[in-house]
């Protein structure tokens, strides 16, 4: 096989977990991958960036278990590359910091497979940072040592403690939870002060990160009492004491919350960004997707005679987008809408209409279909025709008041909502699930058939969404208004 037909391997560091700490280059490479071979330590947020069509191969290791031996991983990378694929080998932290990145390259080199390395942010530095521990500080240390608590040949670390104690500086031990008593004893025996500050930092950069800050002599006992488990790093050095003053991650308004967002992927960003800004760990779990209705003759007919309408009513951003795409496809622009007035359900939809160059004329104070229908019934004159391009599964709420008022309207389904088939993505590490429509609730339930829904804390927009969540026994809170801002406010209230 000639070299051109071979694929290529990118060895990519995923960072410590927080998706915001993944590099721009790593993300760009992921988006063009054919196959991703990933570890257990790769954060969920980074995993969510893998496009849906990309093949995923898990080679995850948990402490003490090696479900897939290293030579097997090497072989998978080689075979996928030989098959002509763009292979991303995604690893926690940095691929070359105790990540066996070097070993994985050896076989590729032997077979002349082209590769690139995309470094990642290592947990050795970032996990202390998220716990308010600067790994170096001018006042107290002049070196930083990153040490494995676990070596290839035996369970015990072969560490020269005497040398370490002599050099001094901050010491960071990875993979050291099991060996912690031995590590601490090794340092004590080599002459380190018993009251040297030391810390164990668990699941750093996630919403559920925990730390125990103690002394070298007491850390094993204190960490055991607190029940800390891997993945965790041990930090030994004066800098550990600084976390008392410098801690910050968990102090952010949503710093201890992992929140699942179930909106369609193309509409999740505003909510996800706001939550992340407030410190939340956001897990994207899109439960539905929207798709325009193909060959929509009713919509085409309405567009043919658009001049006959006095009002266009939008109840969702998807409705606005689909309507304008249909216009664009026939090379119609806003001039053909001259004189038509626009009514929308709420501010999100209003913004979408504004993007098309039109300010809306009517919006209810209460953001609901019923309120919009009633407002229209009061405002629209008998001889005026109304066009409502909206979801196929739209409720009666908007149109009931119009019917009662004897108004003439045309209700056209322009897009449909589909549930996304993907199972088992929710687990009880999620503190809160955000639902923005009843269809997201239904999609979520179908995706996670085995979940205990009575344990799900749901934050819902609107009473209909809340009713759907209650049907499944979820613990439900409802935002005051049907806006993303109001939902975010309610979430902050719950967090307090
Ligand atoms: N290449 C990785 C390290 C791989 S070794 C890096 O650069 O970070 C695996 C060890 O990394 C774990 O046993 C644990 O000690 C540490 N680790 C990785 N992610 C961590 C996290 N989010 N919180 C705490 N420790 C972590």
C-alpha cells in the first residue's frame, strides 16, 4: 500500500475534564475524524464534541484494571490508520504525561503511519489550579516534580524519595491513590517534615471535584475518612496551604452543579454558554432534533399568496428559521413581506425574527401559547388573515382563542421534531436536567429507559413541559417565564 492511501493518527490531549480546557486544535481535529479511540478519563463535555457520525472505540482503563492491553490499543490505531482513516487517539490530560503516548507512536513509526501530536492541559497542573493551588510560588518553591504513583512492573512506585526530598519543591503524584500511604511514608522516612502541607484532589475541574488538604503525616488518614477515590492527584508542598485562600471553582454561582441540557444541538448554545459562565459543568444530552418538512406544498401555497396575509405568527425559533429558509429557496426576500405584521411567543423568537431584518409588532407579556392566542384574538381584525408556520406537534393553545373569536387563520406545520436514538447517556452524577419543551422530556425518557426518573431533578420551561416531566415522577421546578434567562435565574435559585 502506498503511503498516500494510509490514514493518519492524531494523538490528542483532552485536558483534565472541563470541556473549556480542551484546545482549539484538538476540537478542530475531532471534527474531521473518522474514528476516535478514547480513554475513560476524557471528560463528557469533550466527548460531546465528537460529531454523531464518527465511530467511537472505548479503550478505557480503570485503576487496577486494564480491559484493553496496551499492545491491543496500539494494534487498533495501526489497523484503523492502515484502513485509510483519520484516527484521533483521545487521551485524558496531556498525551505524554503518564499517558503512554510514546508507546502508541512506536508501532505507528514502524509502519510509517503519519501522525501529529496535539498536547493537552495536564491534570498535574490544572487540577491544583482549580483547587486554588498554584503549583509553584516564588515564596516557597523553585521546582515542580510530576511523579507516577504507579509503575509498569509492579504496583509499588519506584521512587527515589531521598532525592526528591533533597531537591525540594512541589511534588505532584498521578495515579497514586492506592499507593498514598506508601508515598507519604516514603517522604517522611526520607526526612520530609511531618507537617508539610499535602493534598488529595479528586475529579478536578468537574462540578463534583473534592479536596482534602492536610499534612504529609495525616493525609492518608484524612483522605480515607473523607472517602476520596480515583481519579485523584496527590500534591505535596507548601503551596497546598494556599488553597484555603485561593479556592474559587466551587464558589462560582453554579460551581458545584452538573446540568444536562436536552435541547436540540443547534439550539443548545445560549443556555449552555450561560450555565458554563456561571461555573456549571454542562452535559449536552440533546433529546430531540428538528427537521423541516420536505416538499411542503401547504407552505409553498401560502408563500405563493403571501400578500393575502395581514399577520404572521411564530411560536418558535425553529419555525422562524424554517420559514425563512423556504422563502430563500424561492428567492423571496423581506420585501415580499411588506405590510405584514408579526406576532411572536417570546423574546427568543422575537430575536430570530429581528435577525431577518424585521421588528415584531406583538408579543404577550406572559410567554405562553395561550397568552399569545388571546392577545391575537383581541388585536386582529375580522377581515385580516393570519399565517402560523410552526411545529407539526404544535398544541391547540395558540389557535383555540382564534377559533373562538371566529378569526381566519392558516396553521401550517413547517418542521417536525424527532427523538434522537441514543441510550444510556444520563447517570446520577447529573444534578439537574433542563427541559425546554415537552418533546425534550419524551426524548430524554426514551433515551434513558432504565433511569430512575424519581431521582431526576428537572428544571422546566412552561407548564406543559413541567406536566410532561411530572408524568414520569421527576422532581420538577418551573422557571417564572418561558425564557432562557428566567430558566437560568431559577437554576441559580435552586443552587442556593
Ligand atoms: N495524561 C494525564 C494523566 C494520565 S495518568 C494527564 O496529563 O493528566 C491518570 C491519572 O491522572 C489519574 O490516576 C489521576 O491521578 C490523574 N488525573 C487525570 N485527570 C484527573 C482529574 N480530573 N482529577 C484528578 N486527577 C486526575
